[in-house]
C-alpha cells in the first residue's frame, strides 16, 4: 500500500486502472477510507478502472484509516486531494 508524505502528513492511497486520473472518494465523510470500497453501493474503483486511472485515499485521521497528520481530520488548504494524484502521476 503506497503512502504520500509531506511534513507530518502521511496519506495512504491506492490506484488501479490506467488513463486519465480520476480521484474517487469513498463514502464516510471524515471517516472516509480505502477499506470502505468493498461495501459501497457503487465501488467506483472497480466501476471505472477500465476507463480511468482511479486514485482513492484515506482521509487524514479517519477512524480505522492509515492516514495521519497534524491539524485534526481536515484542515483547510492541506491539499491532500491534489497532492496525492500529483505524486502518483510521476
């Protein structure tokens, strides 16, 4: 399982498929994590992997997730949503 690290923020992410990157967020709000996909009504990682490079991630400090960092579950301007796809694109 890959991680993106910047400072004290560590984000677990997964990717599947190929093509144009599509960031998909699993349900759960602030407890959104990769492990939510198998029980989701629609598993976007599976649904779109033949057409896109699907990227998903644990929200920082989600209960049961593997992402962590200072500033609580969400901090305005933290930028994980754009940093993770950018990191994995390289």
